[in-house]
């Protein structure tokens, strides 16, 4: 008979695989990566933390430990995103921004990242779009916590899908480096519109938490769409609450010059594929890693 082991979380497995893979890149390319020891020690710290949680949970089966185990990978995502800027020159010496820039030009006949905010510079438009973009930072924990409260039996699966989707996007960023209009364009074309409080909030967050990485495809758009896919059936009220903001995020990422328009299209196309891939991975995890024999 197979019995669920509360000490083992598939979210730990997803995080471990991503950290091991990127850690292997550090070991293979130590001369090309600065401060590699710091990144390796970070991974060692995470694995020690993960091991302690699993051991304690095996002994106590605590709800508090369960909560920590499920949610700590979400906290790590910001660090993991920043690290993609550390890795994204390993395979290509230059980012693909010129190609993305010219692709936008061929598709639209102009540069949406430049013209959008130039012709729609009204304060209320800027604030609405920046508000939507700012709310994205709360969606990850919000969706995960909503499932944890409403459907606790699904929380582990949902968080696994969320973090695995992020990790897949991060791997794309490593192997397809791109920085976005904010870094590719020159001043003043790369400057976002200052419209008010939410504009200032977004620019503050971007100042401290943004890196020259992760333009294509837009993970902001892609993961936001994945949140809609997750909530559509189980949490319809949350779905309809998120829906207008997700639509606005598609425009906001271009408006604030974080992404090219082609990045948004890439996010929309990749979202259902990465969502289904994350589910496929979840459903095919080896039983020995999710369960223990009685």
C-alpha cells in the first residue's frame, strides 16, 4: 500500500532540480562566471534549509512546517530571476535584443515600446497600467495562498505548477538572453512615463529588483495567464478579479518599456504550453519521490 509522506514536497523537488542544474552550469563554466562561490554557497544553504525542513516535518508533521515548505520557493523566485542575468552570457556573448527590436518593427511598422507611452502619456492611463503591473508582484503569493485556504489538498500541486513555470521561463532566459527596451534603447527613449504614485512604486521596485534579463518571452504575461488558467474552474471569483489586470499587464509591460511587443506575444503563446508542461511533469514524477511505502 502507498501512503502519502507529508515530509516530502514536490515543490522541494522542482526547486532542487533547478538549483542543481544551474549549479552544474557554475561548475562547468567557473571562469566565465564571476563570484561563482557565492552562488554555490547559496545553493548549499538552500539545500541545508530544505533538508532541515524535511527532517523536522518527518518527525512532527506540522502545519506550520507544511506552510513554510510550500511557500519558501515562492520567496526564492526573485533571487532566481536575478541570477538569470548572471547566466545569460554563457552561451551567447550578446543579447537578442536587436532581433527583437527589428521583429517589432517588421510586424508593427513602428516601435510599440516607444510609441505607446509617447502617444498615451495621460496620467490616468499611466497610473492604471502601472497599478496593474504593480499588482503582478502580489499575484503569485495571492493565488497560492487562495488555493492553500480554499483547496488545501490542491495547494502543493498549484504551487508546483507556479514555481516550475517560473523555472522554465528562467531557463529560457539563460539560453535565449534578452534585456528589454529599458536596457537596449538609449536615453531618453528608454525612460518610462512618470505619471504618479503607482508609476513611482513600479520604478522603485524595478530600480532595486530589475536586471538586464528576461525580456523574451515575457514571464510577466506568461505567468499572469497561467494564474488565470489555474483559477478559471476552481476559483472563478478570483479569476474574474484577476482577468482585467492580466489584460492590462499585457499593455503595461510595453508601456513601461520592460518588454517589446513581441515579448508579450511570446508570453501569451508560451503560457498554455508551459502550464501543460508543468502539469505533465507533476503527473509523471517518480512515485518514490512523492510517496514512501507503508
